[in-house]
C-alpha cells in the first residue's frame, strides 16, 4: 500500500524497495538539539506544533531537512537524501497517533518543503477513471460528502490532504491514505475505506461547497476568472509564507485548466442522497472534463 505515492517501512534503517520507499524509525538522538532553528508555535489538529530546522526555512529546497515537534508527544524529522523519517517519542507518545501525524501532516509538509508536490485541503473520490474534488473550509461538509460517495461505492482518493501534480497535459491527484473521517475528530485517521485508489488520477472537476439553507435547492454555478484562483488559494493545505510566489504561479495555472464549480449544498444530512444524485447527473451531462 502506498501513502502519498510512497511505501512506508517501519523500524528499518535503510529503504530497500526502490525510490518510492520511506524508512521510519525511532531515534535516541535529541532532535531539538539537531534542529535548533525554530518557528513560533502553531495550532495543529488540537495540539501545538513547532517547526524546526537546521537552517532558515526560507532556504528550503529539494534536500531540506526539517523536524516537526508535537509538543509533549513526538518530534519527527525528515532527511530527504536518505528518504528517512526518524522520531523521538516524548512523554505523551502514542503509536497510533504517530501514524496520524506522519501521514496526515508531517509527510505532506515535507513534500511541500522539498518542492516535490503541492497540496490542497480537499476530499476526493474516483469517478469513471478520474477524480472529483470537494473543497470547503474546515467543518464545511467535504468529509461528509466524501463519505457519502464512498457509501455509494466510489473509491477514496483522499479525505483531507491531496498532492497535486501536472503530467501529460493534465492535473493529477495522488491518493493520500485509505482512511477517512466522516465527522471530524482531532488527531485520528478515522475509518478504513472499503475501496482506495491505487494510482494517481486526472482531476476532472473541483466542487467548492457553499452552505445553503436546509430547504434550499441543490444548485451549481461555474466559477470564472479570478474567482477560480481564489477558490484554490483558499484551499491550501499548509500556508508557508516563503512559498507564496511559487504557489501563486502553480495554482494560477491549475485554475486556468480545471473547471471549478460552486455547489450550493442544503445543510441537511437527510438530503445528502439528493446532492449525490444531482452531482452524478451533472457529471453525465456536464460536458467534457477540463484538460
């Protein structure tokens, strides 16, 4: 099984399965000492995080090593040249939460630092060999809608953090991990999906969820011009100020290529099946996918 396109090998010192493997192991090293440059604490999934590095974060590139301290719980460090994650357990260490921090937060951030890919904060499902993406603020309904698509038999692509790349003239999404949280709980991966996409998929369309009154009609409106870019920029997974210029260019190009549609969604769980039916009907008659 691949996570964000990589195989994770726990408790090994050297990856042995090719370039797409990452070694994960505990260390007795004091990682606060090894990564002395730190940024101010930030809230992360109900905990407090501190970004650490050996050099200023503004110098981040393909070989940038860094560490994430989850205060009181664990410190994770990334060494890209060796494709190795080491972790230092702290007083409240929890093995199950280690995988959450690794898969959900730390590794996507590491790929961002190393300019390997850029991440969007979206849910995504497979549909006829392509991916439908659902964007919304936290608690905006994207995980609930994603879960409903899974219930209808679609494969999960991602529940929260989507790696986006461009190849062969199309924008693609790399499957993240096979767990989803239909209702948000902090620092947990959630339930395992019955079906999980095995390969990157072309992005067919992005639906931007907008809350409507419970009795409102399910409706769609295609975004135009700068509104498309604003929708993507508002869906950044992690906002690193020093990557702002690159991000503007990257998602500006994506906004020109991919159709983005506002989905006016009635705020009523009893109407989820109606929402699903309307989306599928639109996909059947909504024209060709964006290229």
